[in-house]
């Protein structure tokens, strides 16, 4: 069974605290938009698709609670303004991830439409909002499964060994069930390859400084019994030089109109290595991650994280033979007084990307080396 990081039933939302992984599984209750803001900011929930879903559902739970306690205004326009302000607040929790802003924009349209209906009550607006937020959860899982299918087919066609029909792939950060509503984007491609018998080995980077690869991706791969090997970030070049990898597949926090892609820090370096070694480099992301209003990667706002994330590391105590899960410690791994630069993301130029895998297919560049991502939104697709 694929891991589930978001547990939702009408009026009830719980998220898997990813800071506790891989050593403990703890679900935190999210009762309102404030809870969601802090869960996203503190990275208890993370991954561009997941934070959009968590934010949307958290406000849905808050609205349902207000309605059941008779604390929700019965004036439709007032509820519309209230929801809009809450969505703006939630977007500030992770500004680089475009999915969150995209979800907020779509949900605002829903409530504005509901509020503009003749005689619309506050309850009518909240019902419309909740329905739309719940549909986002359903759609994200279906989109991820389609991304996995399209990406696996492309890789097998373009990069699989003629002798075995299999490929080994490298992935970065965490792009699986823990980063989405379920199944995953880049890790969904890995899952699909494995399901179809086309995966020889998955390699995952530890992904410093927050170790999403070693803590989260490795946890998912072991859970799903997918053949996998963990490497440090600095081992990627050596791995590629041994011709053990046919493709690198990563996720994205924002893909802009020309194909430049913001993703977890370290992605850009992997793309450079892939190009040098003749390895296919693919970005896997739903269309909600594509920002056609931003034209180039240099316009993307890059979040900078606290320096302590680089200087400190946290985990259960190891006595030399086994883990003591009851004794969690934080230790320093850097010289006291050193300055730290800690951008959460970098931007990979489109010229280094071979394809962008979406739920409607794989976008490739034309003969002049340009992506035409607007075509992915044509009505005749999917």
C-alpha cells in the first residue's frame, strides 16, 4: 500500500509530521488555516502539490467548524471576503511553490462565483468552497498516477537498455506520496517503472541540508519494497560516470513559461552533471506547477531558510549497535560562528531539461530548443 501523508474526511484533516520521519509516524490534527500555515512553514508538511492540498482542506475544515457552531456569517459576500483573506495568508507560508498560489486563485474564483449568485448565503459560499477543495484532493491523486504512466513510458522508450528493457534512475529530494496527495510526481514515475517491471534500481540523493531524500524518499522506497540505493549529494557525479543511471527525474516547485524550473537546492547541479554525462534529465510536475505568467527563471522568488538547518542535525540517538527512538537529539555539525547561505531552491535552465512530464503527456522542446508549455493547456488535451 502506498503511503498516505494526508488523511481527510469531511470536517477532519490530519497530516503526517514529516519532521518525525523516518523513525516515527505521527499524525497532527489541522483544525484551521493557522494550523496549516505553521505546518507548512515548519515543513511538517512539504512538497508543492501537498502544501496546496493541505492549505485548501485546512480552510475547508475551518469553514465547516464555523458553520456547525453557527459562527459563520450568513451574508455571502462577507464569507467570500473572509475566505479570500485566509487564502492570501496561507500563500505567504511558502511563496516559491506555485501550486499553493494557483490553488488559492482557483478557490477565490469559486467563492466569488458562489457569492454573486442571487440570494447566496454565507453557508452557500462555504459549501461551494469545501466541494472545490475536496475535488482538488481527488484530482491530485489522479494527476500523479497519469504523470507516473507518461514518464515511465517516455523513459523506457528513450533510455531503456535494449538487452533488459530496464532502466536505473536517480531522483532528488522527495516527490512521492509524502509530497503530494498520493502516489507522487517524480517518485510516481519510479513507482510506475517498478510496477511495470522496467526498473532496475532507483538511486536517491540524501538532499542536504534537510535530508528529504534520506529521511523521506528512502522511507517510501523501503516501504514499497522498490529496489533502491541512497547516495550523498556529492556522489552523483561519480555515479553518473559509471554509466549506472539512464535518467534523472526530479519534481518542481515552479515551472515558468520558458521551461526554467525551480526545485529543491541541488537540482541545477544534477542537471549540469546529466548533460555532461549524456543522461536524460526530466522534470515531473502537474500542470498546476506551471506558471505561464512568469516568463523566465530569474523572476522566481527563492525562499531562504534559517542557517541552523545547515549547522544542526536532529535524530534518534545511536549507541553503536541500535537506535534509541526515545532519545532524540540535536547536534552541531559546523564550526561555531560560521556564516550560512541556505536557499531552499535553485533554478534549472530549460536548456538542460529534456522533458517536462505532466498528467497530459511529456512536453519536449522544438527543433530550436524551446518549450511551448501553453499547449499543455489546450482544451483538446486530456
